[in-house]
């Protein structure tokens, strides 16, 4: 169930710089499936989950490494 006051920007801020899952930062009773396409787009525009280290990083730090998206630290 999605709370009326859900703030995707707060979710983005809470995730960035962590290696936790989205579900860990969602309000009680809410899960990944309750996120809208707009929520997913907002997340994708600002942060990404590095395929190598598993940390949520700023979108500006994304790099392609052998077909996977990795952070600046993992690209080398």
C-alpha cells in the first residue's frame, strides 16, 4: 500500500551512498511493486545500483564496463 505522502526524492536521498535495497527504505507496508513508473524514472534519473560493488551512486558516476553499469570506483 502506497501512502499518500510518499516522497520519492526522500527515497533517493536515503538510498544514495548505501548498499541497501529499495524495500529497506520504503514506508511500512509498501514494497517495490507500489512504485509508479514516474517513481522508477525519478530514481533512474538520479541514482543507480552499481553492478559490481552494489552501492547506490549518483547517475553522473555511471560507466559501462563489459555491458554492465558500474560506478567510477569500479570502472578501473
